[in-house]
C-alpha cells in the first residue's frame, strides 16, 4: 500500500480527471510528466487497460509529485483489491457496487462511483461517494447537471463521457464539480505520432479552458 494519499486541494486546482484507457506502458511513461507539466493534476488508469496495476505502481513511484493517481473501471471487489494493492489513491467505477463503495469509505479512499438516474446518484452519495460520476454525461448534457443540483445542491458531480473542449465550460457552469475526460484529452493521433510537444499544447488547452 502506498503512503501517498489523494489531495483534494490538487484536484480542485485543476478539476479534471484524465482517463487513461488502452494506452501502452511505454507511452504512459512519456505522457505522465507532460500531463503534469501542462498543469493537470489528477489521472485515472482504468483497470481494463493491459498492465494497469504496473502502470499505477510506476506512476506512484516516479510521477506522484503533484499528481493524484487513481484506478478506474473498478467493477468488483477483486478489481478494487488489485487497484489498492498497486497503491491507487482514489477509485472510479462505472457502476454502483455497494461493497466497493463501502470498502473505500472504510479505508478513507475517495471513490467516485458511476450513476445516471437521480435515485442512483443520491444512493451513491449517501453511501459515501466523494463525488458521483455522471455517466454517460453527454446523452443528457449540461442541463441535466443543473437539474440535479437544483433540489440536491449538496451533491458533488463529475460528468464523464463525451466531455471535451467545446462543452466543458457549459458543464462547469451548470454546476459540475469536476470533469472526467478520456479520449478527447489523450489524443490518439498525437500519441501514435509520439508528438509529445503537440500533446502538451493540447493538454494546456484544457487547463486554459478551466480558467477562462
């Protein structure tokens, strides 16, 4: 287990959870320092990515200064045990698994479970979620976040799925507490071309959008 813990302060500085899915270990090694230099602070490595646990371990050993490093797509208690053993500082799930949520709450590990309907979202929150991941977010758009927050403004919401440069401001304006961004952030073409300068400039656009 890692002694390093999730920093809300770091997350709030740049409230984006970058989702690394199906990117190779050698590319992740190159991407993490660029990600941090661009001003991003929180990264999630999905458990269905080959070598996910090695990536989490590597990230914590080599890149944890100024980065929150977590595990995503945690669906079962087994996924959770592997993620925590690798040292994940926070957990993201696409679904509500009570066992997984309660286990994280007990261990004081922030968990952002995925939910969609108002009832699911409220249930995830009452079980002790640090934020609730609204997934898939784009099918209902920013208005949905606004509608949810009207009667339940205590909820912390993390819309994920289809969030990108063109709609991120609208989601934040609607009351989102953070944004989960995968493919739009980790541009496949730039990564394939090993265009690290281009990727850093691309990352920076997201950071700039937050302050605009």
